C-alpha cells in the first residue's frame, strides 16, 4: 500500500505521513525502507500482538 492510499484512508496529507510519522516509526523500529518500499518489521508485529505468517498465503483469506 502506498503512502497516498494510507493518507487517504486516514484523512491525512501524504506529505505529513512522510515528514512526521514515518521518521518516528523508522526510529522506533516499526517500519523500514527497502528497495521494494516500506516494510513492517517483526517488532511492529510483536507490538500489535500479530503474527506475520498467518493463514495459507491466499489473497482471498
């Protein structure tokens, strides 16, 4: 999901997400920037009490 889509879903300007929220989330270790884009880290999954690998991997679950 791109920053524009997240911004639209939250009612927030994409620039604000990149300039304010993203640096904080990176600093805390919840997201990382990769050549493929932004990725959620294992720490974020643990913080939210979620498992990264649930289900069978189907797009329709």
